[in-house]
C-alpha cells in the first residue's frame, strides 16, 4: 500500500515500513535503539519485528506490564530510569512496539527524556494502527482518569504492519474496529457504510479499510494539530466513553473494558444526545445503535452506575470553564464540536441504551 504522508511524518504499511526503517536508522547515525514493548508484544510481536529489522546498532528492550492500569506516570518513571541505566542519550531512538498503551506511554517517555528524543511507533493492534499511534498525542492516565498528562509530539514515522493483527484475539480486533466505525460516523458516510459491511475482519478488504481510516485521522489532525477546532471531532463517543471506561476500571465489581467496548457505548449514547437535540434524524440514530450493539453487545449499567459515570464527566479534557463539551452528530458522516447536554438528556440517553 502507498504510504500516507503528513507534514511532519509518514505512515508506512507492511514491507515498505521495514525498508524505510533500515535506511532511516542508518542515515541518522543513532547511538542506540530502545524498543519499548509490553509482555504480550514482547512474546508475540517482538520476534517478528526483530526478524525484519536490520541494524548494527545496540538494541535494548524495555518491557512494560500490559493493560491500561499500567499507563501511569509511575511506569514512565521506571522507563526513564531504565533508559538512564542502559546509557540512552539524545542520539538514541525509541521504537514503541505495541498497542495504544505502549505508543501513548512510550511516546510520552521519549518526548521528555533528555528534553525529547526521536521515536517511531510500530502499532501492533488495530486500535493502534487506525487511531492511537497517529496524530502525535502521547500521555498517561492519572489514576483512573484517562490521558490527563501528556504532550502532542509527532513520531519520526509510523510503521503499520497488518501481519501483527494475527497475534490478536477477536476481542482486541473488535476494539480497534470501533475507531474505524467512528471515523465513518464523523467524517465519511460512504466509509461508514463500507466498514459496516466488513463482517469478516480477516479478508483482503481490511488493508484498504485500515488505510482509509488512517487517511481520515491524518486529514483531521493535519488541519488542527493542537486540537483547537476540527480535531475535536475525533472525540465523538469519547466524552461518555472515557467516563464509562474509567468507571469500569476503578469498580471492583465491574470487568475492565477494552477501549473500543467503552467507546462503542459512548457513541450510542452521544448519538442519542444528537437526536434529542434535533440534530441527528431518529432513523439514523436507530441504525447506528443497531450496528454498534450488533457488534459490541450492550454493557450492564445501572442507575447508580450512571450517577457515578456522570460525575466523572467533570474530568474530561474537552471541558471548558467547568462545562462538559460533547461532539455530536448532525448526520451520519458529519460531526459538530462544542455541544452541551444537561444531565436530563444524558439520563434519557442511558434509558434508551438500556432499552
């Protein structure tokens, strides 16, 4: 597949990525390669990567514990200490080999170590390939609150090799699929309709669908690198979705959700808010709900859960002057930023979701 170029970096696909990597590392005279993985990607993906990565430079591996619960500043401190211990310097390069947690945390660690060193993202999950690794957002969570500390700092490049998807469970692939569906809902109705029909995620159409999803996200982030305007539409489903994800993460009697599971619920709820505010036509809302519940099922959320989830909305990064801001849909394929919705509308959305 042809690479997707942005003003600051390029996203290479499959074999082309390793060809670029060989030339770039050689020409830039790096002192050391630091590969950040988690224990899962170290076992299943690192052997694949090392077979394809040709270099004479010393390679050091830093392994993280997997899972969102480990995307913390404490883990970052351990990474920085490990980098100092192995003698990483300003001419070292970090390669983040993993899903969204690894690319978020590894990118943040590289962005501030020695006041910033080069890093490359090699996403190994579908979520990472189409969303998390793209756009320069890096960071960690603050307790259960998502992405509260971080930077916007672009990688040198992104290498998206769909061979890594064979190492994922069906649930992990489905989690990334939520972001692909989101890209269609906010930006491209034709893409939404085509991805909805991708019932077999292992077929040959997946590469093309991934590339289109990458194009959509890069088109949006190129227009607004620092999320002052249009880039905010990428947060559709994430205001309530992140609150749900955080609540399930910190609740002892709830299972920890995959990101896409929480965002799918958030998209249904925020589509309902869009309908209540006379923006999204009712038939389109029901179509969106049917598609998303058909793929992701439905979370069990009680009225007590709702109250706690709504409390968490105050910590959303998109809030302005204490007011919760939503991204809502005007129609399938068109999103509108900076929308408000009171608790009455939010509670109505939860009632509809449960019904």
